[in-house]
C-alpha cells in the first residue's frame, strides 16, 4: 500500500499557496460519495504542474506522466452500467478557476485495468463547456469553480474493466496555447449490453490535433469568441 507516500504528497499539497495549485482529480465519485484520494484513481508524477500543448502528442496524454508506475496502487471500482453515478472530484476541494472544458472518456482494458496503458480506443461519456449563448467571459464556463464532475454511466457500455480519464483544458493563455490537466480512474463495469461498440473513438495521442477548433479557440481575441467548441468527438451514446 502507498499510504505513507500518499500522506506526504497530500501534506505537500496543503502547503502550496492556492495561487500555484492547479488541478488533480484524485477522488472517484461513486453515487454521491467522495472516495479517498487515489483509492480508485491512478496517481501520476506530474503533481499539480500544468502541461502545455506538446502533451497532446505524448503517450503521457493518456493518464499523465509517470502514471504507469502507479498502476498497481488503486483499487478497481465495481460499478453498473445504466445505474451508478460516477465521476471525479478535485484535490482539496479546489474549484476549477481556469476557464475551459471538462471531458471524460472511457477505454476498455483487454484484461485487468491495472495492466492497461490506455493505448486502445477511447470514447467520450461526459462534457461540460460554456453557457449557450456564451458571452466570451470566464464566468460563462459551466465548469467554473466546480469541484465535482459526475454522470450516470450509460447503459450502452459492454461489461469489462475500463480506464476512465478526466481532462480539463484551460484556455486562459493566448491563442492556441492551452494548459492540460488529466487523471485516470480504474473501473470494472457490470453490464448486459452487447450491441454496437461505443463510438466514435479516438486514440491518445493522435486523437487531438493542434488544428482542432477547440484548441484553436483564442480566449484573448477581440471581439471575444461567442462559441467554444468541445475537444474530441461527440459523446456516446448520442
Ligand atoms: C457573461 O455571462 C456571465 C454568466 O454567464 C455573467 O456572470 C457575466 O457578468 C457576463 N459578462 C458580461 C461582460 O456580459
Ligand atoms: Cu494555470
């Protein structure tokens, strides 16, 4: 177990001034319960550091830097498709103070999720962007100051073990520059669904391109943008 290192890293977090604290998502949300930090979430070695756009071409864009070294630490949460409400909660109740979308993807492991690197297909099950219409301000983001991002697992997901990946793309730097925050949880999904495979799917890296409209959004533009495209494909099921 990694409780000693966990308490050290949380202690270090507490000492950080909030202005330099970015976002981790160490708590799996399970039917309204905030589980312990990293109980079901794969830790990584990037701490609270923002990643820049180089990140989207890296294998670390799956579950963040160094997460492979932590893959045996979390438990795998037992959940049921079409029933349980799941998601993530930020570290130390930090509100999302950087404007930008939050998306959540699932990828089925070939076997045990603890041995899965996220190199397979991902599909999107959650997204939260701006109010519509958007007046181009930070206040217009529905993600703003939120700490919890949850959704009911769709019934239309085959049984199996899954990585669940949350991503926040911060859009406050100028032009195409973005900051990226992401983290993965371990799920075992019970389901009787065995119809069409969830999609559309994408790979990480490769699925996002700098030319994507979501990444090209320039929050500094004048006049301000009035539409913020979501990163990635449409959600499953449509
Ligand atoms: C933009 O909209 C948000 C709510 O969506 C509001 O709080 C804010 O005052 C608005 N700002 C401007 C400049 O219209
Ligand atoms: Cu920042």
